[in-house]
């Protein structure tokens, strides 16, 4: 029997942050009951972000993220801290690990403020109680403004259960979107998935948004049919009644819309992910800004996944072509992928983000906050394509 693996982007991300030699890696090993991270008494042993999938009680599918110490020094240390900063933007829960005598906790306070700005909950871990008996806990609590600290020993496992309980409680307070299709369908509805099998589709398998949508619909007891764009007319002809909902790939929106029965509602996988991984209302507002761009505007196209560009790539070819067709060749388009994303977005007039099936929702929301802070509107692939092809008013977005 093959055990189903939950995609990392759909797991609850828990990050370990702290100074060098505070015991973050040892804590990761203790929580996973495995030797995942290399540990030693030498500060700076962890040089890269380490991620470990696991199941946690009260949380379920999770990822523990071990990071380099945020007090690292030197040129290489600065690069490691930069990686730690990037990791901090992707977590759903931050564990700030402290150990030994307290000082003014300047760094801990700065990082707590960073997480607060991104609306990421924080738990404080007082590590190495096997070494000092917890004698510095009260001073840490004082400098951290009366914060609750979880005393643990990564070496003996002391405090593990209390920490896991605290993590589960923090998980219960995180606001997330569980239902991919939202209010668009219910039990008994017939849903048709129109899925192009072109050069960008991986041979022998479906892409992540298609798989997740299919699973969501089956869980909701919908009747699901699948076809390609070319087979859409035949599929519709054999149905006694039009499907309640048609979900397609955004890049073939116009073709599918032209064949969509009047009784059927239409959306795309990317539009579903606008709400599931981001903020659909913000993206719809961004579509209005998109349609009013001036001819020499600057647009940033952001892809979550890193892949080798192929013929008719949606982010690198099709979207820029649609933009140029509408606004002219003087429009300036930049493209980034993976974790590359400008720190300062103020030079852009619009950001168009992909569906972000490879990112956590927290990661996308943090990007949206950075855009809002710069006053830059954001939309996503599906909503942008619908707007540029004139069919956005015919597309449904889940609540």
C-alpha cells in the first residue's frame, strides 16, 4: 500500500528561529525523533534552511523548518541570515528559541515584531533546562515583556508534550481556507474539468491544481467529469443536462467560455487558487487596476515554481503577449520565479502572481502585504487573463 503524501505547500509550516547554538537543530531532532539536522557545540553549524515533513498531534501534516542563527556574522553569515529572513516569510508559526543567560533580548524583540507585522503567531522556547535547571527563565520572561516560555530540553525530551500542546493550540487560532471550491458547488452537482494536455502538462500525471481540485470535489460528493479542450463539445453533447460548473485552465479561458452552456458557471483552477492561496477580493481589485494601466507601465509577473521555460509558457510568453497586445510594446514586464521576489515593489504599477500551488497561503499573503505597503495593486494569472480577454464578468469566484 502506498501512503499518500501531502504536498509540502499544503502543510502547516513551523519555523525554528534563534541565535547560534541556542539548540534549534537539536530541538528539530527531538520533535521528529530523528537525526534530521547536524548538531554540534560549535555556533553556526546550521548553514542552510533544513525542512522536515512530519505529522504532529493536533495539527496533522506539518513541516518543521530549521534555520541558521539570526545573529550570524561575516559575509557568509549575512547570506545565511538572508535565507533565515526568507524562511520567516513562509512559516505559519514561529518558535523563537532562547537559552542561557538573558540580555536585553534585542534580537528576539526585533524578530517578534517582524512576525507580528506578518501576523505570524510566536511561541518562545526556553531550551537546555537539563543544563541550567531553568534558572534564567524568569529573566527571559521579564525582558520579553512577560511572554509565556515553554521550558524544554532537546537533549532529554523534557517539556516535549507541553510544547506540542502549545503548538496545536496556536495552530487552532490560525485563519486558513480549507475548502478550495468554496460555495460554488455542493453534493450531487456535476462538475466538468477541462484540462489541456499540452507540452506544459507533465507526461503521465496531472498538475497539482488539477489533482487538488479533483480531490476537493470528490470529498464534497460531486460528480466529476474530465476532458480536454478539443473533446469539450463531445463531452457536453453526451450529458443529459449541462454541468453545474466548468473549471478549466486559465490559458484556454476564451475557448472554453465560447463553448460554455448558458446554464453552466465558469471558473479556472487559478481563480480557485486566488482565494485558496491568496486574497480573491484583492486580486479582483487588481484586475481593475490592470485594465487601466498606461502604455509605459511596469508590470511584475511572479511565478511560484521554478521550471525550464517551454514553448507558449503562460507566465513568460502568453501573459506578456496579452499585455503587449492591449497596452503596446512600450509596456515594461519583469518576470521572477521561485523565492525570488523584489524587496521593494514601489517601482511597479502592478504585480501579476501565479496561482501559487507550490506556496503556502502564508507565503502569498506576506507578498500581498509587501505590495500593499508599497501601494502596488496585485492580481493573479487566472483573473488577469479573464480580464484581458474580456470575460471576467462571466467567471465565478468562490466566497
